[in-house]
C-alpha cells in the first residue's frame, strides 16, 4: 500500500470514528416494543424535519441514529418527546417514558 493510500485510509477511519463518536444512541429498557420517531431538521431554519419511524424491541439499542434530533414515543402530536444531540443516550424507561443519560 502506498503512503498516499495509507494516509487516506487513516484519515477516513479517523473521520468515521469522529462522526460516530458524536451521535445519539437510543435504548429500550421497557418491557414493551416501542415505536420511536426521529425528527431531524432539514436545514438551519429549524422549521421542517425529516421523520423516521423505528421500532425497538425490549432491550434493543440503536446507535448513531442522529447528531441532533427530536426523539418521540410514537406518532401522536402529543407524544412524549426529547431533544437529543452529540453523545447523549435516550432511554425508554419502564412505563414508556423517555430519559436522557
């Protein structure tokens, strides 16, 4: 492997580690399956989001789901929601409530 290719590989690996190290994780500590909506802002205005629905089984963890987003329990307008960013861990606790670690 040439020095140039090695340097590129090291830089790419470091970028991947840096990116994944600053992302939100979600874990389900509840005994029930949970539908989670992730809302990520489309631009800097913060007016529009792209929403993604994920389903978490009891005990399941999803890593690196976003760098900054709103995490909601379910799709209802009045669903419990929290804002999360960087290295925070959002946990669904027993009883279907959200907590940030």
